[in-house]
C-alpha cells in the first residue's frame, strides 16, 4: 500500500555572542537522530498554522512563522507501506526565551525531547531531512528543494 503525507516543521536558530549557531531540534533520549519540530498538516490548515499548533500542543511554545526555506520530498518504506512525504520547512522565531541548557519533553511521547544543539554537532549526527544540514547557515536564500529516496523504496 502507498501512502502520502504532508508535514510542516519550524527551523529555529539562535546565534550566541561567540558566533556559535544553535538550532532547536527534536530527538530521542539517546539523541540517535535529530529533526525539526512540527507535524502533520490537517485538512484546511496552512503549513504555518500547523507549525504554530504543533509547537503549542507538543511543548507549550509560541512561535512566529517566517518564510518557507525548504521543501523536502521524502520517499521511504515503513511497516510494509511505501510512503511519499512532502515536508514544508519554515524559518521560525520563538516568542519567549528558552535557555540553551533547557530540555523540553514532548507532552505525548515521553521518549522525545526538544533541545538546542550547535550546528557543528548536527553536522556530525543524523539530522532529518537528509541533506539539509549543509544549508542551515544559508536559510535566507531561495527555498531549497530536497529529494530523499531511501534505497528500499522501489
């Protein structure tokens, strides 16, 4: 069976005075992967509305959604299905302060957390979507279009 999904996520960056660049990312307890927070877009909802809703529902955070910076088409197999996921990534800004040392735990999934991680750390680890990490310091350019085809996707 083939399935299509539409996702939206927010990319939130923070530059420290020493010029170190940090991003707010989701990961599991072991930090075996990183991804940007967001979720499925509901019928009749814009990507920006979905991002605002997801940050509020999952972490009680308020965000301001900026420009679209990346479109990712992800083709992958899972649970006997073939998936085609379209992800819309927007530059966002937190509307309240969140300390670099603070960890927020997902309100529905106790193994998922939201953390600040430095760009150099993200370059050395698995960051989804694949290929986005090399573009994180140039998010103001025209939207990036990534296509990720996993080997087992036919």
